[in-house]
C-alpha cells in the first residue's frame, strides 16, 4: 500500500496521496474521500518519540499506467490488484485495522 508524506509541491493531503499512489503504484486515482485517520507514535527513540497522523482514504481507480521507478526508493514496487474481500488476508492490521477497513468500505459505497 502506498504511503509517504507531503512534499513542497503538494497543497494538501489529497495531492500528497494522489502523488504517492502514482509514484509507488503507477496508477492514477480520482474521487479521493477521507474515511478516517490514525495517530501514530514511533518509540524508536523514547526520549524524542515521533508523533504522526496516518490519513485513511478511499478513491476510485482512474488509470493504470505502466510501472515506473519510484523516485524515493529507486525501485519498482510490486503491485497486485485484489478484491476488497481479500484485503485483510494481505494486510493483517489486527482488530483496530479491521475496524478501519470496515469504515473505509462503508465510505467507498458512498462513491458508487
């Protein structure tokens, strides 16, 4: 799943998401709609924990492009298109993640 953070050319979180998905999965998305967020705390350095926010969103697939090199990693990411019913088989997010996924599915249904 694509992820990352804002860059100087991004005006908001939606532009960041659209760019990251294009860079990492070589697909274009549209109708980006938030479905929630999760606050994260990295405990790698206990004296200076890093706090962040992960935005959860759903979108429609606009166009599948030929895969290209991700400018951040210098590699071509593996991509696999799956049915929503298979998602939790690939992303084992525990009960919290399962709840987030259910909310995302509910949000996705509003796009149809």
